[in-house]
C-alpha cells in the first residue's frame, strides 16, 4: 500500500491516549499464562505482534478470552501443554526470543516459526546462553524456525555481550525452570519490564546494578493494567516538536526509566516537553506528556547507555535531528542492523531521498541540520513499521508530498497511528 503524506499547514493540538505498550503486553500474557490462578489484563495491545503471543499461549493450553476489546481474562494452572502444530510468532522477535526461554525448560518439544522477516532475525544470541543452561535447540543457521527439545535446565552466570531486554528476559524465564541460581549481567541496563513484572507476580528475583538474579519460582496471577507505549508516543513527540504551532498532551504514557530515553534526548536537544501526573500502575511508572513546537532544537550526541533506553526510537529521532541546529551523532547502535530491516542502512537511504543530510556509520548515523525536507519522493518501508511511521512524520513538514510504500506494516505495532494523528490535526 502506497501512503501519501502532505505538509501540515497548522499545528497539532488537543489530547490523545496512547495505545498499550507492546513490551508489557507480551510479558503480561506470557507471565500470566505460566502463573497459577486467574487474572484480568486491561489495555492489551492491538498490535499484530502481541496477538501472535496471545495465540501461541492459547495453543499451549492457557485459557484466554477477550472480555472487552482490549481486556483479557487468563486462567492457568501454571503448566503448559504441548502444541500439536508449530507456534507461529509472525513478525515478532520479542515473542520468539522470550518464549524460547520458557519452552526450553518444559517436558515437551516445540517448533517456533515466523514470517520471512522474522526468519532473518538473529537467534544465536538466545540459543547460546540457553544451551549453556542445558537446552537443546536446533535452528536454521542461527535463525527461525527453531526446534526446541524440552530439557532439565540448570542455572548459569551469564555475561551478556550486549544490553538486550529480549536476551535478558529469555534467560530469566528459563531460570524460573532451572535448578539453582541464574544471573544475567549486561554492559548497560536494558529495559526492565520483565524484572518489574516478575517482582509484581512474586518471583524470587534480585536486581543489583547491571545484574539480575533469579531463583526457581512459581508466579502467582494478579490483575495487570498495561501502560501506554512510549515507543509509540515518540512519533507524536517528534511531530509536536517540529510542526509549527503544535501544543498537545499525550495521556497515559509509560515512563519506565529504562525506556524513557526519548524524553531525556528531547530535553538534551532543548525541546519543549513536560511530564505531568505521574503515578504507578502494576509496578510501572505512568504519566502524561505535554509537547510544544520547538523552533530552537539543538543537535546532540546519543551513545553508550542512551542506546538501550531508546533503540526503537532512533529512526524518528533522525527525523527530529534534521530540524535541529548542528550535528546529531548516534553511536553504539549497531544492533539497529538486526531489526525488521537494517535500520541504519535503510533509514539513511530513504531520508537522503527527501533532502535530509544523514550519513551512515558502522554503528549508527550522523544527521547534520537544520535541513529543509524537500519531499517529492517515494520511500520504501522495507516491511519495517518504525521506518514507515518515521517517514510519515517527515512528510508532515516536507515541502512536497512524499509516498511511503508498504505503510500497512504499521499494523504490526500501531494500527491506531493515523487515527490518533487525525485527532490532533
């Protein structure tokens, strides 16, 4: 599908409520399905990835029903059952990596499959630590499909070469079923939704600096309200900062410090952003964000421990940086090449077409502002939802209309994206 985006002639205004956080939605279904008892999950994500997780746990025997559009009822005895057919994770790397940790310690075998894009994503990063724990996993040269032979597992001390919440969560989930203690240490702290939800559901877990320690545990079901997704909010934050005369509020956004790097970077760039009405919901910090047009944005350096806190937001930050004075340099973000696309290469290729001065580096990119975005080109989404939405934001301030091929891929994470944008126009 080709989406045409034209320049806005007025500012964005009003209020929107951002959809549910994908990361928390995945974990809420997974953890509730292996917990004992019954619970209600409110504000579950409508994204296709999270529904892949939901459908897999139905296959594995969890009793999951929709009570309302975004409200789930889950009943489980804490014991999963063998699926007679492959578990289809669709496009979801989160689903694949996290359930691998759960399935590795079961008393049955499983096969995980996915779409063409998922089958190119690297899985050695989870296969290697799980194998150290005693797991037996067959892959296609380190990619899905994965055949997991359920085994008795044992705890390990794992020093992760990268800060990855998916890798960390996979190992911690396996640790629930392992004999002994499992410890994961990262170079920087990655997003910690797993740790918070483990603690909320009664797991035996300890966090110390960059290390997380888990002992074999049974989770106890509790009701969960999923916070709004800050990665989805990031597109609106960027739009509000660069579309002249904008002033609006985004309601109910998750403000977990391991995810809120976008707010810190906007403040570093002298953007007009304000956090209001903070509170805690099911162990997660939540609040409202006010965004105002910022004519005097400044470039900055984004690197090291910034990266795990905003890895998914870097494509739209590149668009934002094009409207800032000076250079914005992104370093230590080589894992962007292992997403739904090679996000570094594809981002630079497409933004260059519309007049943004952006240069590819080995581990990131450099944007030199302030650029007039010319537009007047068709851009490829590369089947990547975050690229498609980032290009949409660029189109709102481009001199000439832009086309985005494959815009339907936004449904993977954010089917409400355009509807919410129209509420502000």
